[in-house]
C-alpha cells in the first residue's frame, strides 16, 4: 500500500507475520528493466515479458500469465448456521445467525493494507484478537482435501438484516493453518446506506429487519490455500480504525466534521441469513478446482421441504446444474412447472390438499428423479 511502512514496505522479505524471501526487491528490478527499455533505449527484451507477473502466495513462487483475468472459475462456499462453509446450499429454510455490534467497542484492525504508521500492516493472525470476540461470525470450510488456487477477485454475497436504520458489514478472508492460525488474506466493508451507490442521491436507510443483499468485492489477490488448511470468512460490523465505525443511527456520518466522533451511538442487532431461501456465500476465483471439501453430498440429490406443508415449499440441490421441475397430481394431471438451479421457493396455497409428485429432470444429462410431497390444510 503506497510502498508500505516499517518492515512491511514493498520489496522487503517480512510482510506482517509472514516472510517471502524470494520476493525481495523484485519490484525494483522489474521497474529498472521497464525504465531502461523506455527511457534509456536499452534492448533488454522487456516486451518479451508476459502481460502479468504475479506472486502466488501459499506456494510462494513467481508466475506469469498473458490474461489478467486468469483461467479461473467462480466456486461458491456457502455459510451454514453451524459455522461451516460448504460447496452446497444449506437445506434448512430458516437458518440465520445474529450478533450485536457496539460502536463503543468495535472489532479491532489487526494487520491488512493499513496506511497508519501506528497500525500493523500485512498478514496477521486474526484468531486471538478478532475471532475470539462475541461480535463476529466465523465460517470455515473443513480441512481442504486438495490445494485451492485462487487468482483474482473474491466476492462476498451476504443476505443481511438489522434492527437499525444504518449499519456496516465487514468481512475478512483468512487462510487457516493446521495449527489454528487464521492469517488475514483480504478484507472489505459495506456501509449499508450506500448499498445502491456512493453518491448522496443513492443514500437510503434500512427498514429494520428487512432482508437485503450486501455484496462486497475484495481486492484481487493470488494465494493457494494448501491441502490441510481451511478457508475462513469472518463477518462483523466493524474493522476499526481501518474503517470508520458506524453509529447505527442513520444520521450524518462525520458530526462536527470529526472523522471519529460518536454522537448517541446505538447497539445494532445484525443478522446473517444462511439458508436455502436466503443463502450467504463467498465466490472464490479458483483454478482447476473440483469439489474438494469433504462431506459434500451426491451432486444429483434434490431435497423438497417442508413435507408435509401447508403453504411454502422449497426445492434445494447441491448441484451446479440446471433442473426442470414438473409437478403432477396423483391422477397424472400437470399442476405447474419451473426451472431451478440450486434452490427454488413457491407458495403452494393455490393447490388442493393431497399428495403430489415432482418430476425433476437434470437438463445437463437428462437424468430424472421423482419426489413426493403432501399439501395439507391449504384452504
């Protein structure tokens, strides 16, 4: 960040609590080659270099690529109420997790791309000072069975609500080592009044307890989460003082033109939804990654719930394929049909009471399975 400061300055071996000796001064040597070619007319074959030279953390090696977008696919890791992350959407339709955020006691900044000389800079362990608090939700994958090679921008998609007119959601992406260290990779934040844009005209308050989308794009990064490690997403409502702390009132951001004045701050009860209807997840740009998290379910399983039901009916699958669903009454009459990807919800109150058959066809391979459900007391 602007060269860094102290031992974490760009080009030095020590970065936070990690060390990268084979990266020392590479930025200087490449800059000199660039200037020698363009300013001193030296024929040093600069133009033969690849478009992108990058350092793959985890593997700790330099790599080259001619495509800044890399050869990656977005893989979703979904948050579960039991604090796990899996490649599949949770089957439960009501799971959620709530925490309280107190502006007078914000979650502290521990490392990261900080600019202040009084703050630590670079990758630091979050487990002791951040993840041990009661104002944070921690979601982790099981231990990886294979390397997960990330290149590019990770995007966090949260379904959230709050009991206040405005609040923040802050996320930290971490690489969890087998010994329990949770090393910061990236962080980001969203002030919910700016969820529709960053101008004054875009500003809009929350309606308490309504559910909203909170999308946080993290800076581009290249890191390999090694087999045996875990991928972790920390969700809180502060990362202070790296980010200004929200007073949760919806009032002016910087009262008295002071960057850190708290005027009548409120404690917010903030909720993250982690169910089939409102899934929260992180999309990681991974290279040649197959579903390598243990305990994942067969890809063609489709769950229909609740069963029996009196109104709401949910379909959920852990497959990334597209499914065509047709519902029939027991006498064979077609009732309705729809196309779903990983989840679908509709209100079955218009159906008559009785048993129904859902014919579920995988549009990718033509495989068909059937599920039955019962509708009771719908009228």
